[in-house]
């Protein structure tokens, strides 16, 4: 069940901060009734980690509610890129060359879409993303060879380490590469 009270508490706190922050309500594994309840409570930004699950839930919802912003927060398979581009507004997990090449095949569909480059900030073997030292070269490849517009960097810090350290590293990488937005997963 969607916890609107907790959502509003966090949202009110963020409005008072000096940061421009958005909360993405992760709706994966939640039934349609919970999503409808959230929308009726004023939530319009949702995250899903699977293309097929998002399709089943959000194709009709987005037609009825054009203000809905749908974020892909999970890994993307190359055979689902075109379907994903048509459904999602924001992609947090561009993590490898193969997916970049697939995205570059659909420039007309990418208009008004946002793409974040996933950084494996903790260099964890079990996580996707490029290592921090490859950021500059990979961004050059994405922008100049693939002609992709990258709006930000994304990371999920190691669970057993201080996330603030990793968030600061991500912010520094963004500044070094003239990237404006950060997506910080938990």
C-alpha cells in the first residue's frame, strides 16, 4: 500500500531545502490499485525496473494522465530499448555501450527524454555501470559518436558504506564533466 503520509513528509522537507529534488515513487511490484491511490493523492513521478511490468500498468494510465512522468530505474535489455523509449520519460540506467548503440537507433523517439549515465561508484562486481575513471571518455563516446544527450549521472552506493562519500564523488564527477543532474538510488 502507498504511504501518502510518509511521501508528503519527505516532499515537504525537500521543498524547504536548497536543492532542486524530485522523489520518484518506485511502483515495481505494487498493484494498480496502489498506483491509482498514489495518483489520486498527487503523486505523478513513478519508477519501474521492468519494461513489461511498466507496460502492463502504465500504458493506459499515461494516456489518461499526461502529467505522469515514468522513470526506468532497472537494467534495460537491448531487445526492449525501442519499447522502453516509447513508454518511459527518464532512463536512469544507461550502463554500457550495447545499450547506447540501441538508443542511438531511435533519435526521433528520444526527443524530450532524459538519460542518466550509470556510474558504478563503489566499483562493485555485482553492480552495473561504468567505473568512475571511465566517465569522461564514455560521455565523449555517448555525445559525439552516439549523438545521445546525457542529462545526468546516476549511482547506487555500496550498501555497507557511507552513502554521503559516494554522493560527493558523483557530484564531483558531474561537475568535472559539466553534467547538471544527479540521480541517487538507495
